[in-house]
């Protein structure tokens, strides 16, 4: 599998009216140190897309939710991943906020690898995730949730 040295990613903090947020439990077996964690919807931005366009497309592909706008990003981060084959990839991620009614996500538009990598989907509250013992990313997720809630 070919991986670029640099990857642009868009992520969406998706909040329902009860301030629950949607996360995907993912397993990354190809990393040098494999890990399982809960992450926000999102993924790679295509070369011809802006981060906002990538966020809208990824949200539709991963959940079935179509939206007109994700607004401006509320946070960004650069990170590095080391894969088991020695490949090193830097990633620049932008995070957007979308407020929506609660809904049941669908996997009709998932790519083949997502059926393997994504092992669960769930709406969480902060207390539920905090007391679960589950790993999540990014590290300041709760602060980002608070910021997203304040944007209502």
C-alpha cells in the first residue's frame, strides 16, 4: 500500500442537541505501535479539495449526513505516524464543528478498508467517555467539545 509522506486531514466534531458527540472506534494495525482509539469522523483531503470541502465529503461518506457548510476550523494539529514498514507520514489536520439532530450513521459510502478499521460507532457524552477507560484522539478532545458547545 502506497502512503504519501504528507497527508492533509479534515475532522468533524459532530454534536447533537444533548451535547453528545459522534466518535468512531478505529484500529490501526499497520502502525509501528498498533493502537485502538475513538476518533471524530473525517479523513484525508483530496488534492483538489479545501479542508472544509474534505470535511463535508468525509462526513457524508462516513455517516450519510449531508451538510452545506462546516464553517471555519476551530483547531489544527500536525502529527507524525510511523508505520510497521518504517514509513513515516506527517499529517496536518483541521477540526470543524457541526451541530445536528441525533441520527443513526450509515456505512453505505464506506471504503473497503473502513469496514476493517472502524469497529464501532457511538454517540458519547463527556462523562461517559471520561469514565470508560477508552483511548481517544486528539488529546484535547474534551476542550474541543467545550469549544464546540459554546458555538451553538
